[in-house]
C-alpha cells in the first residue's frame, strides 16, 4: 500500500527520543472500511535499511520504543533483528471524568513508564520487559475500576 494525498496520518507532535531521531516515515495502520490510515513514526537512521524507533507507537502493532528494524526500499519492515526489550501500552481516557483521569495518571506515573501523548485522550506508554507484567496488572485494575481503557501494542509473543 502506498500513501495517497488525502489519506489519514497520525503524527507524533513530541516524540520521546526526538533528539536522537533523524528520519521520519509512515507505516500503514488499520482504518475503517476502505479508509487508508498511516502513522508517521520517528526513527534514527543507521543505514539505508536499518532504523531505530524513536517514538512510542500510537497505532502500529508489534513495534516498541528502541527496536532496531530492517526495511525494504518501500520502508516496509522486514524484520526486527534487535528488539529493545520495551513493551508498548495504549491508554484511552475518552469517557473518563477529569478527576478520575487525574487519579489514573498519578497512579500510572508512580510506575515510571516513558509516556507520549497523541491527544488529550490517547496516551502511549513504554516499559521494560521486566516491568511489563506488573504494569499490565496496574492498567487492568484501573480498567476494571472504570478509570481508563487500555491495550498492549503486541499481537505476537
């Protein structure tokens, strides 16, 4: 799939590793129906075919902050030879009252994740693999309590 003028593109206004980044390219993400959606990701270019992810993906799956990838000429990811060991989570606050949202954010911050906002309601989080299970438990408890909705950025083990 190739980008076409008018396609929706999710952008990263403040990528967490902006200072490391020296390259940006779009990845296709799921859209509704026939809509074409992309996520514009920030990368550190190591060579023509190797890049390190410098932001926390809001929508693309199976990519984590710091992953080193190999791409083809169209910038499609062929493999991730050096996974970073980070886990990505996404949190949605769309239906949460402001005071409950603030309480949820305070609890999240005590766990020490790296955080990147997409909008006032969508927050991407990155934690190391050794903290991922505990962090997922915290998010699950808050979801059960109606403070947020969350998902992991992984579809593969």
